[in-house]
C-alpha cells in the first residue's frame, strides 16, 4: 500500500511540474537566437492571394459586371491574385450558398471554380451563341459546379445546400445574359 501511495504521489508531482513548466513565461533572453544560413532553402510560407473588396472594386478591377440575384444575402466579394486573376462573389440565396467566379481566359477553364470533388453527374453543352458550358453534380446532389465560357471569360458558379444544373444556370444567367 505504501508503494502504491508513493507511486501516485510521484506521478502527481511530475504532472504538477509539467503543468508549471508549460505556463512559465519565456523571457527574451531565454529564446534561442536563429542562425542565418546562406544555404538554407527559402521559406515555404505563402501569403494568401485572396483580397476582400467591395462590389464596385470587383467590377472595376475585373472589367466585368457582377450583378447579384435579387434577395441574395450575406454577400462577399474578393479577388484571388493568381495568374489569371480570379474575381468572385459569394452569397446565400433561398438558403443555399453560391460562389460565382470569373477569370479572363483563352478557353473554358473549369479549374477556376476551385472545387475538386468526385462528380457523379457530368454534362456538356453550349450557350445560345455556341460557346461551351459544362456542369458537375455530386452523387447526392448536395453540391455542384456550372461553368461557361464567353467573350474571353470563364464563369463558374459553385452551389451547396442541394444543387441542380437548372438552379446553377439560373444564377449564372444573372451574370452572363447570353447563357
């Protein structure tokens, strides 16, 4: 019994010491001084290329018209500073979340959607003017992407909360009337 008490007491003391050690303040003199190494690899830290902007700045920078659908809520606009730059507007409409993106491209570039899922339904088509469109839906149709290309711009709408190609096309029509 005495051994068990001694072991429990020793474990309790060790736990208390560990707890005290982690809360001890570190002073400037306690910090190790980094050594500059001219042969070291560059840091892997990357700053976020996403800049929040307002709707007017989004339209001005992109040279495009972003007209959100009526009754859209919780609207956020941003620019993703990549090559090519991607302009986006996110919002909620009738309880579903949407992100509309656009980029100046030479052809339909589905990668600007930024969505990488396992798609169960895939559809290709063309707009009234013959420009290409495509859409993707997950197996449970909880999310989807609809893309189109016209006049040197790829447009994509990503939808969550239950998706259908008709709903995504309808939202995209408010941004791309020729769809």
